[in-house]
């Protein structure tokens, strides 16, 4: 009898999971994605272009620099920030692979070098204020998200981003709070920011 109830419970659970994913797929399928726009320039910051990607899961091949350096999957968020640092600073990351959230290493102390990226790393809630050109790392999805800080005041930051979604803006702002000698970017899942070593 107990085995029968376990089978019924498992069947209901399985049906619930399948229903959730089917509903999610149908919901997101209705989001307007203009496939002909994929690869079009939608923004630019310091001469580095931001491209439209349609669905956040879309990939249009791999972008490799002329010297063979891996810039990332077109037109994902990681591809933009790596291309930005490559074009603006001629910076090549020792580890040129990984998801967006992998750019932040929680084992690296605040203000120390993240050797995988050869950049200084600051935790959200650092005595060091974010500045323009920093790479902000967010733990938004299972892959994370990265963007470039495009403006900083004493109470907010602006970011420029690629692959923010089919209908989302390439720019976004977050409140910036200074309290007890530390700067905190208010926003869901902000892990920290990376900066070129001077």
C-alpha cells in the first residue's frame, strides 16, 4: 500500500515539474524576439559596441580576436566585457573561459588580485568605491551576469550591458550606499567588481 502511494506521489511530482517547464517555455516563447536584429549594434561605450542578442540563451558562434584570444560566445554578456577590456585596455585574461559569475572569486580578499582574470577584485561592501570601467559581477541566474560600470555618483551607478534580454535596456542603474566606511551597490545578487591594475 505504501509503495502505491509513493508511486502516486512521484507521478504527481513529475507532472508538476513537467508542467512548470512547459508553462515557462510557452511564457518565454511569447516574448517578442526579433531574430533579424541579432548582431545589430544597440549601444556603445568608449568606442566599444553593444550587440543585440535576442533571447538571453542565444549564441551566434564564438568571437575570436585576430591574435587568437577567446573573446567569448556572441553576443553573451561575457563576450562584451572581455571585448571591452581587450579593445580599451589591450587586456587579456589568463583564464579566457567561464560563466559570468565565475569572474568573481569569493576566496580572493577585497582589493587583491584575481589571478584568473589578472584584475583587482573588490567585494560588494568594500572601502573602495566602484568607478567607471569596472566590471560588475552579478549572481542573477545559474550563469550570472557581467556588465561595465559606465557612470558613478555618490548615490548610484550606471551599467552598460549586453544580453540583458530581448526587450530590456542596455543601461541600468543601481543605488550606491556609503555606510560605515564601505560602498555597497544595492541590487539583487551583486557580488562585487573587478578593475584593471594601474
